[in-house]
C-alpha cells in the first residue's frame, strides 16, 4: 500500500524549525506523518511514541530548545476542498 509523501516532508509552515527543512525536524508536531509503515494521528495521539523515538532523541540532544507546539497541516487522507 502506497501511503504517499509524508506531510513532514512538505510542511512549509515548519520550515526552519529545529534547523530543519520543512517539517523534517519537527515531525512529532505534524498530524498525519508516516511512521512505522502507517499514517499517524494528531500530535496528542502520537506524542508518547514520538518521545520514545530515536530520531526525536537525536533532535532533542542537538537543539537548545525543542519545538513541541503542534503545526497545523492538511491531513493527507482528507480530500481537498472543492
């Protein structure tokens, strides 16, 4: 099953956060990211898993202060408004 492109890769609202490109270094704050081969939910639903993620730990160790605020994005599984 092709899940498409992860919203973290295209979330321009998060560009530069934690010194990353688009949402690449703040994926835990972006709804609908792709992790573990499936679409993840909202930040509130997935944050527990994200806090145990090796990548999250790496970013946390490299940044003085970490962005934990949710980033609003369009959910990839919802159709665009007509």
